C-alpha cells in the first residue's frame, strides 16, 4: 500500500504572468504578454490563493456571457463567443458558481447558478433522469455522469445556500439522475472516461442521497476499470471498442481525457471510498502520466486518439487535472507541482474571464469557446472544497525537466527524448479513433514516425503536431476556423498532386526505431506518403525515410523519398512563432526566428527555403501560430534541416 508524504506552501500570488516569468516559474517567455492580472475580492476570499483567483475570474467571465433575455429558450444559458450557441452542458457551472457565491457572499453568483440550472432543466433535461449533451446537436446521454457529479458536489458543499424548496428539488433531480445511471452505465458505455468517472458519480450520490446501493455501484465500476491499465500504467479505452488492439498491438489511449477526467475521477473515488487497490493503480498511472507533462505545465497529447480536442493545457471539454493530482499528492508531491504548473498555464491562456483554447488563440484574434471555462471551473472548485494547501512547498522536478535520454511506450508506439534542453516526442501510433467513431471523417492524430513535439526549455514549444487534417469530429465540441491562413502544424514530407495532399504523418503502418547513445537520441522512420484517408498515389506507393537526431547543441531532421517519386515533394517545417516574433533570412538557406528568450536558427542543406509567407499560419489544435518553412526535395537525395537554439540567459 502507498504511504503519504505531506506538503504545504506559504501563500503567494502567482496570477500575474510577470511572476510566471520569474526564476521560480516554468512558463517560457513566449507567454509573457498574454495574461491579465486577476484580483477578485469578497468577504471570505483568500487573495493569495491562485486557484481561488482564477476560479473567481472564470465565474465573472460566465456571468458576463449569461443570457438575461426574458425568453425561456435562452434565459440563464451562457452564450458562447466562438460557437454562438448555448452549450448543453453549461448547467454543470452550478457547482463553481455556488462555490464562489459561498466564499464571497455575492448573491450574483447564486442567482447565476439558479438561472443556469433552470435553463438546463428546460432545454436538456430528460424524463428518464438523464441530461443530453446539446439541445439539438447531440442527444448523447452519457454526459449525465458529469452533470451528476457537478450537482452532487454543489449540494454536498454548498446546499446550505439554497432555500429548502430549491434544495429538495435539486436533491430529487440528483436522485433521478442516479437512478438513470444505475440502469444505463456499464464498463462498456461510451469511451472509458464515462464508466471510470461513474465510480465517482455513484459514490457522491451515495453520500448525498444516503443510498448504500450507489456506494456498491461505485466500487463495481472502479474495479471493472482496473482491467483497462497497461503494464506501464497507461489507462486505455478511449476508442471503440475500448479493448481493441491495433495492428501494431497498441491500445486506444488519449492523454487529455486520462489526466483531466478519468484519473482524477477514479482517484477521488479511491480516496472517498478508502479503496487501496484502486488507489495504488491510480497513483501508478498518474506517475506514468507525468512523463508527458512538458516543463511549462502543458500536457503532450500530440499523439492521443482524441487529440482533435487537444488544447495544450489539456482537452477542450474535460474538467482538469487539478483535483486528482492534488488529492493524491500525499503519495507523490510531484503531483501538486504538476497541477500548479498547469494552473499557471491556464492562467496565461485566460483573458477577460474566459479560458482560451491554446496559447495563441487570443493574440491571433480567435474567440474563446466558453465550454473550456465552465467545465474546468468545476475542477478548481473541487480543489478549493476538498484540498488543503493545494500549492507545492518549493520547486519540484518533473520527469521532463531532466535530460534523461530516451523513454519508450510500446502501448502507444511513442518515444520521448530529453537531451540537453531539447524535449521531443516521436510517434508511429496507429489507433484511429475517427475511423470507428466518426467514419466519415479522416482527420486524426499523426503517425508515420512524426516528430510530434519539439520543445526547448528556454524558448518553449518549437514544433508540434496537430490533426492530420482539421475536421469537426465533435461538431458542438470543436471550433471552426475563421477566414485566415491555417495549416497542419506537424513537420512532414508533403506532395500535392491533383488537389490531394500525400504526407508522411498519416501512415499507420510506418516503422519507427529509437535509440539513445553518447548523449544523442536518434530516430528513424520508414513509411509511405498517403492521404488523410491513407490512400497511396495513383501511380503507386512513394516511400519516405525520416531521421531525427537530438544532441545538446541542435536537432537535425533528415528526409528522403524514392528516386522514382514525382516532382513537387517538399519538407515542411511549421515553426511555432507569434506575429511579434521577428523572422529574418540572412541567406537563402538560413532563417532566424527571434523569441523573447532567444533565437532559433534553422539551416537547410538544400539550395534555399521557399518564400516565407508574410502572415502567420494558425491551427486550432493545439492553438499556435507558426512560420511555415518549406524546402523542395529532390527524389532519391537526402535533405537535412538543422535547428539550433541561442538563448539570452
């Protein structure tokens, strides 16, 4: 059984991003100009608690977008600035709103919670006790799991704010939801996040309603979930069927859903139920998950099955890593460190009270989806209601802070490298979520031996994957592009022919090898250029080779294609850079990109880079602007790009 190790922190105010840039913080200077100071006030407010500060700011953002029009169709809902609709799950905001009402004594938040509850009952509540995902766009009832958790937590912690009639009505509604879930949810319902999180939903219902049966159901679901952990501690099941093996023997895994929803819910269940068997498994899984947190507090979901909702800080419609990681920090104090860094990152992505879907959404001029705010606000409320001393006592080291060399995860055919200040992720993962869940869509996570992530400890993100082709796989849970330049962010070999793109990041059958030797991480990938739907060129397969070499001084990407390949093949390198980052080209084969903390120098062995576009390109997943660099390739010849970092420190 695990043994706890306690931690505590003196009170500080971290919410201004200037503090994030200090020596004790972790966010790269690239985020320096993106965050406003947040200083909420109230009679019971602890103005030195960054969790409380950010939650208050988000609830203010919700209030600013709550519909007051006296029309039952819209009254009380939150109008989304990006999607221009009221998301069906917005009723879950009752919990964070009641928390802020309770701690500040401000009746505006209580009134807001009452209004959004009534909107939800009018528009998405069902006679069988369920709630549906959206008014018209999705009739999915599995979402009842998360609405139930929010309602149970609201009643448990803040039910005293409600008059007796309202409290009884809400309690009856919770009982109806619990009864629905009791007959609806099994370990095979939906993706694994639903049955796993139901362990917490049932346990909370048992507490609030005083029904022993629901404690038993919570334990049943939690123990059934134990079959869904790989030997390395990775939770699988984010796909259909949940238990399937890919051709390479991989399992369907999504890091965003695991760290922001499934593991925190299962961990909270284990603590509330004093279930040591489940607790041991969750702590082991969280330790594995820490391998994928980058030094700036982001979750590296570049490879995940549901990364069409990846938002750098997490996932668009999940709840947040913070409650589970903080509640279990007694078993590993690094968990509290990870939650804190992620909180800082979310703060940097918050503007005017709403959480934006990635670091560059705001500077690029895109609107925020309000869904991010009301779901993640629940996680912060849980931290404040259930966790003492949520901040780490001192700076703690996380796995990717250290230059450990190479770590491999066969269950997702993905490798992590840490050499000098470089952090990289290379993947040939072949679990295709979109083909089984949304068969009419072909845009999904990258594969093919792609360099899915390149991060520098001083300069921040340099390269990252996006979807192979952006598509609205969950139409009410993704944002649409505005009419501005956009492109996939993944470094890739690409050939345009007859209106089709044949690329290196879509081959699920590609072979990838990795090794660490003499201070270097070396990767080699071999595959075919394919469309997003994995079709070959009409004239036959064109094979490619990609090699990556990381050492302390640089990263090299070497690419080649068959000698018989048609003309027009290019190596594309979309380098993450904001409009404010200057781009200079001292000669045809060299590009300098200057960032707040230093400079990237990129050289090609080819004759010249193609003309660099004047405007930055953008991608909604995971929300970055980029400078798209491209170099023509000659069939049968190797082409090398070399990336160096020059820092000001």
